[in-house]
């Protein structure tokens, strides 16, 4: 649903879209670090 809203309001909410994308990227990087830390701990 969020993706649809972003696509529908792409012209008026370019700033919000960039913020959302950066937030998703940072979240993925944080989850990746936690996952790699867990793997190292298990190994």
C-alpha cells in the first residue's frame, strides 16, 4: 500500500519518497549487520 501511495504522489511528494527510500536502505543495512553478527556468533 505504501508503494502505491508513493507512486500515486510521486510528483508532489518527491522529498517524502527520498526520505522513505533512505530509511529503507538504512534499515536494510542495520538488519544486514545484525544478521552478519549473528552468523559470526553462531560460527
